[in-house]
């Protein structure tokens, strides 16, 4: 499972971005596993799975590393 770092969280809108070797990846609060979206912090290491969406790469599963 690839790893990255949470680059930005937009808590009031329920999404964020993960910084990885392949670029920035969007994630929605609904794909967070093993914790809550509110417990995530910018700079935190995470593991994720991704797919290509209509607007580019997006995470389908996000877990704290």
C-alpha cells in the first residue's frame, strides 16, 4: 500500500489532499478507515489506495501509517 503525507485538510468541507511521490491525491472523509477524519492532522503519514477519477487521482482508502 503506498504511503504519503497529509498535505492539506479542509475540515469544514470534509476533504483533503495527500502528498506522494506521484503528486497530490484528493481524498474525501468517507474513505478514512481505522480513525475519524477529525483525528487526522496535516503532516501525518498515511497509507492509501488510489484510482483515477474524473478530475485526477483520488484515494479510495486512507489509513494512518
